[in-house]
């Protein structure tokens, strides 16, 4: 019913109230409660899943960060077993000691020799022809040659602080390939420091038969007024200085002697064992 100016107006047929039966209201309320429970349960389940997923991701990130931050550890080293070497034989020790002593001795000797060379400055002894004279040079029609010659040989020691000794002095004189004389000294001799010794060799040859070719050479020499002889040989020399000991040399001589047969004078030219 409707109120109009304090009066109740009866409901018209189209204005009648629609009332829900009580048993339908109960079921409607029960359905709404179920729907609310289902929604809340689903929301709670989804929330739990998301929280677990976030926790797993966070845990994975933390573990990965800790694993990356930790240094890479090398594998533990293997244990080495020490085995002492076998003992060295006594003979090897003796050989090593001898080699060491020998090396030291060689080094000391080298130093002493080097210093001695710088102080003494040794020079090799020298032999040389300083003068000569042809007294006689003649041959007859049968081709027999006779000659007489004098040669002065000097042994010289230019060392200022060392004496020199000479031995095995031997020189051979040749004419046109024929040996006509041997100049030698039987006993060894010494030459004082910075001094010299001269030896005069005067030799007269035995009659020397000549071949026709050699006779032609002699005729040519006489026409040129120049006769040639070859002098070959040498001497052993040695000088000694205190603790440095002695050093040996061989002084070799190989030169040509030239004369004027008309007067026998010597044509002076270099004839020495000294190096050029």
C-alpha cells in the first residue's frame, strides 16, 4: 500500500511487491558464501604459488652470486714422495777436485804469463848474414869448379830482460843446386840480453865437377859479373825469464847471396830470419 497525504492507497495490480520465498533466499545466501570461499581459496593458492616462485628465484640469485663471488679453488696438490739420490762415488769426488785444482792452476799460469809478457815484451831471436866475401871462383876447361868463400852470420837477441840460447845451428850453401858447404856450430851457445854474437865461416870447396848445362850457367855468371849462391837452414833458439820458464823458437834462414866474381865483393841485401 502507498501513502498519499496520510492516507493509505491500495496497491494497484501492476504495483504489487514481488517477494522471494524464504527457502530461495537461504539457497541464494549459501551459494554466495560458497562463491566467496572459492574466490578467497583461489586467491590464497595463487598468492602462495607466487610467493614460493619469488622465494626460489631469490634463493637461486643469492646462490649464484655467492658461487660467483667465491674464488676458483685449485685442486689440492699431490703429495710428493722424497727419495734421496744415491751417494756419489769417492772416485768422482777425487776427479772433481783434481779438475778444479787443474783449472785454477791453468788460470793462474795464464795470468802470470800475460803479465810477464806485458812487462818483458819478449822478442824472437834472429840470425842474419851481415857480411860475406868471395875469395876465389874459378873452373877449368874440364868443367871442375873451385871456390873459396867467407860468410859472417850474426845471432842477435833483442830482449831487454831475457837471455837467449841457441843450438843446432846448421846452414847449407848451394851453387846452382849443388851443395858445396855446410856451416854449423857443434856446441850450443848463449847470447846475453840485448846483445849479439857473430860467427865467421871461411870455407874452401873441394873440386866440383859441373855438367854442360852448369858450365853454361857459370859462363853466363862470369859475363854478367854476378855469381849467386843459395843459403838455407836455421837454428833453434830459446829464451828463459825467471818463473815464466823458457820458450823455444826455430829461426829459419833462406836467402840468396850475390857476389862480383871480378873482385869478390858481396852485394849486400837483406838475408835474415826476421819476419818481413
